[in-house]
C-alpha cells in the first residue's frame, strides 16, 4: 500500500511488517528515507509505518501553510486508512517531533508510547518566526537550495561530517529534491506552532527523549529539561552525533529504542 488518500491529500507511505504499529515521522525538509535504518531494524518485530508528510517526498499538498495540528491530524487519518487499530508508538524527529507533540495533544487516546528525537517543545521566538516566513517567501522564487545552504551545516555532528560524507550527501539530495511549496508551507506552519512546554506534564504514556551530543538545533540541555517535565520519560544522549541521530548512527539509535521498547 504505497499510497493512501487522507485528509484531502494522497499520502505516500511505507507499511511493512506485523505487530504493534511503530510510526516514524521525518524532519524538515526531508522524507521517509531518513528512517531507512529503522525500517530495516524494526520491521521484523513491529508494523513499521513511515509516511511522507503532507507535501514532502511523494505526498501531495495544496495548502500554502500546513500547521503542526494538520500534520498530526494527517497521521491520525493515515492510521484509520490503513486499519491500524489500538494504540501506537509514535516517533518524531525535529519537525516530526513537533507533529508528535501535537498528536499527543489532539489524539492522546491513540498514543501508547512516544519517542521525541532531537526536537523542541518551545515555540519560535518572534525573530525566528519572522525569519521562517521570509525564507518561505524566498524559497518560492529562489528554489530549495537556499534552505539546504542554510540548514545542512548545522544538521550533523563533527564525526559524521568528517567520516561519513555519504550520509551528508544523501540528506543533501533529499533536501534539494523537496518541493519549494512544501518547504514554504511547513516553514509557515512551524512559525505559528504553539508552546508545547506546558503540556509536557500532561503526557501520560511512556516517553523516550533521545538526542545527539552535538545537536545545536535541539541542544541536549533543552531536551533533558523536556524529559524532566514529562512524568514517565527516559532520557538518552548519543555521543559524537548531531541533530540527525537516527540517520547518523542507526545502530546505536536502534539499540536505544529497542531497549526502551522492551521495558
């Protein structure tokens, strides 16, 4: 089932394996492929669901702005479309984490476990939000490369940049292929996202908070504070890697996730 029709869009979806649903939500401006290591690592034990979120990868989008709530509602509609009943484990990185937090607020009854990877609960500052809106306007006229140039140097830890250029190149290629319209719509949506910090204490499901040691976008200190605020949270920090922890070191990321899922 490579495509499903949900919430007015045609969503591209990886759906492999059997067992309890394990949903992975990619970061910005990426697609399902960033989770290839987890797809291979968990499809023998779980039903792995990895959507291209609205406008990204092979999924369609007609909106000029896509809120985190809309992305979250898309996930809920996707679960309905594929018959994924009961509670799910939802794992989101960066923007995918914003979506996961929105899902926890809006669809808490469907959430069994939550994994927050290299993400933030805080909203943008007014300056950051305005910069997002300006970049959204520019990308529509100048193309996706301006986002790649702005973001790529900050995504990876020094170890990955120096020793694994193939990982950096693969992510660069996905970013370059991303639709400028999708980039602009998501940027505008992220600029308007609410502060999720007050709702962290309301998360009642087991939660894994995982971050790379050298993440400069979602710093470890900030994510450690998130874990402290969530009642039943486990904090894991992976050494030598940056913002793209599941892509930079899928072996250690998968081991941490598997250990937590087994508890």
